């Protein structure tokens, strides 16, 4: 191939890459349920090969008796203060920093909040995370968009929901995303538990409530479950961390009151899931 043709192909590739970034929504920090004005890392504008994409979603009222009043700042979930902002952004940034240290993946130091109603925005972020999905309430349109995202190669990880009532709320939306695919237990030999770390010996990772209560579980969620949904080719496309709180283990990784062993496992699980998503 001649030099001129090589340069033209390179230039075309750069234009295409630039066009992709041009259509992504700019980074924005929303007010969270626990944090506001969290320190922004100095390298937050650096380009990277991986970004912690956090799913925004409308909440379900009435779970555990909670009504509209439990959400600070009103009822507009698109502006923050809602259940999707639990642990945000401290958890996201701690995990992104850990991924940088423990792998060769260059992760961006700040997260990206993603609303399924924002056109094609979700398709720019191949790894998507949601917290407290025992309180989510996807619309039919959002469920259809999430299904399309997964069918096109995306990976969805969800976490921090507990007990029978929250499972039923989660399943009501997820069954509309995948009415044709079962939710199953992920078995120990599966590759997702062996991408970076061998994670056969897993245990329940509690939320920060453990510091006060000494309990690793919440409600009737005594036994942790690592569940998932596979596509027709056998690829895991949804990873469900049920009856555990990995988000808190990331958030409190620098908290001396929160036991290190829980953050150690929580981060390793997250790292394995990210690497699986990027290589499968």
C-alpha cells in the first residue's frame, strides 16, 4: 500500500473517530443522594479506552413503603437525586481508579451518566452499570432500547438490590427487556469468573450498613446470587449481582471502618466483569 493511500485511510479513520466523539453527550455531574460537589479529578477530560457508564432510570415508588417523599429534590429523576445516583459518583471513580491500577486498561477518571431516552447515546458506551435496580421502573420504550443495546454487543451489570420484593421489581422490568431469555445462575467454571482473577470462592459483599449492623444481608436476602442472561451465542450480556452491594464496596474502599476483604472481592468481581465485557 502506498504512503498516500495509507495517510488517506488514517485520516478517514480519525475523522470517523472524531465524529463518534462529537455525537456523544458531554460529561455532566448530577447531584446525588449522598454526594454533591464531589472533587473532580484533574485528568477528567482525558480520552480513554473505557468509561464507567452509569444507567439513569425512572424509580418505582412504593418499594418497602417508600413514596415520592424519599427522593430529595423533587420527582424528576433525569436531574439526579434519585435512586440511580446511589453511591454516585464516589463509587464510580474509586472503581475506575482501581481498574487503572489492577489492569492495563486506561479508564477515564470520571463516569458517564446515560439516559436511555437520549437518542443513540447508550450505544457509545459498551459497558453499562445500574445500582439499586430493585427500585427501577423502565418504560416500554426504555426496555426496548436496552434490549437493542444488548443485542448490538453491549454489556449490562446491575447491583445493590436485596430480598424478594426488590427482586420482583427488578424482574418486572428485566422481563420486558428479555421476555424470551431466562435469568440463570452463573456457574463457577464460566469465563467471567476467570478473566483476571479466579473467583470460585466468592462470599456475600455487604453494603455500608454492615458497619452499623454487623449483618452482611438486607431484608430476606441472606444468600447472595450471581445471576445472568446469555444471548443466543452463549455470551453473557447481563450480569446480575443480587443480595450484595458491590457499589458500596467500591464507594467505601478508602473507609477504614469498612472491612477491606469486602472491597477486595467487590473490586475483583467488577474488574472481571469489565474485562469479560471488553473481550467477549
